[in-house]
């Protein structure tokens, strides 16, 4: 029997699965586990099931000790894990691709609709108690039909978002590290372009690439200036892909029409200027937040950990 540390609350079904084979030490506090507590608990662990709010770095891996075999993230994004540090120590890192693709694409499409149709503004207006009535020019937004969606990072979630946008009548362009399956590109009518062209031609730019040194502030003042003044930026990927101060300034100056965000540069803090602006929709990192999706993510993370601890390859390895 091995010892598995779970760094935060996860669905019971996944805990039961882990407990059936191993001794499980799961943090159950209402708040995130503190760093000191986490470093103390991982000592002697053979497996760590981590949430994206916990930094899994060399210090933590060393605090765990040389018996640590697996870090299973309950997330597809793994910018919270120092993967080279895992690899150097012979530790398998794993994530949860696929099971959250549709849920996250739904939120991206939701943000596209909310921002282009000014749904947040309308909701806030009614709740404010201010008088309102139907008017020819009241809260006019922008139609999606015949407009262009630019997808940055055409992986699972990027493609699922493109599929939804196509159903709303949008044309698709994308920029990605690699070409996508030609059959999927044909189905979507998606054209691969470079980032500069994507920014110039898109009416909505939606970010779906992973976060890392190559994508830090991929969208900054220069890129925002390249976008149409009628365009919208949607980010369900990771906050620091966008220079948030530059975005606030572009939204304030009307350099772009609006934005929809699910993630933040210094999460959970939100740039104070963004909170003041009407033309940005702000969601609290809800991409995968459905009961079904979170359960599937936790079960896949458990499967990843269990496979490695029984000497097999995990279903979703990173390294
Ligand atoms: N808001 C939320 O709750 C959620 C956010 N995410 C974020 O979405 C990201 C994408 O997830 P998936 O689509 O499942 O991953 P994926 O690995 O299927 O897709 C990522 C795509 O980005 C491309 N890419 C990599 N580097 C790039 C670069 N420098 N420029 C442009 N494209 C690049 C890859 O080639 C790949 O096609 C995750 O890394 C995570 O950060 C994922 C799930 C939920
Ligand atoms: O942000 C969520 C993830 O799974 O990545």
C-alpha cells in the first residue's frame, strides 16, 4: 500500500477509488492548503494528486522525497507543475485532457455571446433597479453571423469552440503550433494563419493555448492594437497569456470593443480597472465547473495515479 496526498477537495468517487488501494491523506479544508502544510504533508508520499492552485515545484518534490513516483494534476493545464523537475527525478506527471473539453468550450462560447451581445451589462442594469425600456438603440451589440473567430491554440478546446462558433455562422481562422487534422480543418472550414493575420482579420479572438514562457503576454499592447476596434478578446486559457494592464487600457480607450475573461493574470485577483469597465465580462475560472466534468477529471487523475503506483503507464502522461 502506498501513500497518496490529495492537495484539495475532490469528488468523493475519486477519493474512494484511491482509498480502495492506498492510504489517502486528502486536504479537506474549505480554503486552499497553505504552502507549509502542503510541504509537511507530502513528506514520504508516493503519489500526489494536485489541484491547479498548488505549485508543484522542485522544493515540493524534494520535500516529498525520492519515493515519490507520480504527480497527477486534476486539470488539463499544467503550468502549476515544474515538469522538467519531475522528469529529472523520475517522477511521472499526468493531467486530464479531453474530459473537460466540451465544458470549457461551452464557457468560451458563453463568453463570446455575453460580450458581443452585452448580456452582462443588461443583467447588471436590471439588478441595479435603474429604469429601462425597449428602445431601437438600447444596448445594441454585435452579430456573430458572417463574422470571423480567430482561435489561438487549436487543440481540443480550441477546436470544440470553433465547432460551436461555426454553428453560430462564424468563419474560422486559427494559429497553432501545429497544423490540425485536415479532415477537421475541412469540416470547420478553418484556415491556418499567423498570429498577426489572425489579430487583424478576426472579429472575436479566443485564446486556447497552454501557458508557459512561450505564451507569457502573447497578447500585449502591440497585439491589442493590431485587432479591429470592433473586435472582442476571449480568454479561457490562462490569465498571464494576456497583459492585463494593456487589456484594461485597450478596453478603456475603445481600442477593442470588449472582452470576456474566465482567467486572470494574478488569479484570483482581478485587475481593479477591469472591474470598473462595462465592456468586459468577468467569470471566476468556471471553464470545467460542472458536476459531471469535475467528477470525470478527478476520476482520470485517480486513474493516472493508480496506474503509476501499480507500475503501469498512466492514461494521460505529460512527461
Ligand atoms: N478556464 C478553464 O477552466 C480551463 C482552461 N484550460 C486551459 O486551456 C488550455 C488548452 O487546453 P486543451 O485544448 O485541452 O489543450 P490542447 O493541448 O489540446 O491544446 C492546446 C493547443 O495549443 C497549441 N499551442 C501550444 N503552444 C502554442 C503557442 N505558443 N501558440 C499557439 N498555440 C500553441 C498546441 O499545439 C495545441 O494545439 C489548457 O492548457 C488550460 O490552460 C483548460 C481547461 C479548463
Ligand atoms: O483550468 C483548468 C484546467 O483544467 O486546466
